[in-house]
C-alpha cells in the first residue's frame, strides 16, 4: 500500500532510498482526495447511519463490505466512512484492502497507514503509525477462559481489554499485537506481542522480546 514519491528502479541485492507519497502529499493530490471524498458521500452517509443504528452487527458488516473496495476508490470511501463511524479518526489516514475493524469504539490518529488484511479489535492508534500486511490487533490475550473441564470452552466466556499503539510506530508483516506498543517502538515481522513494548524499543519473535533501542 506504500506509494513511492518518485519512481525509482529497485535493484537486486541493493537497497534504494525511497520516500512515501502518503506522508508528504502534493497540493494537487490533496485537492483530488477532497473532491473524491465529497463524491463518495452519497454512498458513505447511508452506511454510517446503518453503523450507528447497529454498532455491532451493522458496523462489522459494513467494515467487511468496504474492505473489498479496491485501492484508490477503497482508500477514499473507507476513510470517509471511518472518520464518521468510529470514535475518533484523524487526517491523512490510509486503510488498505482487506482490513476489517470489528468495533466502532476505536480511535485513529493522524498520518496512519494500515496495511492489507489487518484486523482491528479494541485498539487505539496514536499518530504516525504504519502497519504492514496481515497484522492483527487483539483485545488482549484472554479471549477464552478454559480453567474448567466440566463444561466446554465455548461456554466459559473470556476477558478483553483495550490496547494502544503509540506514536511513531512501525509494525512488520504478520505481527499479532495483544498488548500496548510504546511511542517510537518497532515490532518485527511475524512477532507475537504478549507484553507491553517499551518506548523506542525494537522487538521481534514469538513471544516478542526486546532486541535493542532505537536511540
């Protein structure tokens, strides 16, 4: 979902420096996005109304439906919907194809890029956050109680908590996040976060463990 600011040839066995257009849009791109947003409102407003009337079933259904809208069209419609349907949604927010929000009581900051096929439960995002593909943000790690053996796990309920992703955070592909991520932290690809990640710490692994500090 990253859009390069300039067309650069990507070479084999050699890294090339790039910049992302999403976080430094031109004035023309900003105007076009606003126009596209206005044009989408006849579609968006009825969906927002349904989501507010049915914050569980309706919201989830619309979230899954909108997740299938392709690229440029989907980015615009999803933003216009979520900034009206969730608890808070900032500016310059890009939500990619296949991403589903389970609940409307989430908050999203400014300068956010959520990659393809993410799932978001009870989670709040700060500012300047990027997530890669197939990341999952869960409401803690205790969804299912299982201590009793006289009844099935499906009958034992569970526990949930709200988690928070701080400011200036990068989360790699396939990460599963079940606790808070501090400001400035980085979560490596494939990591499973079961404990709070301290600010400006790079973590990786299953379970995720600190590797080093950013500064």
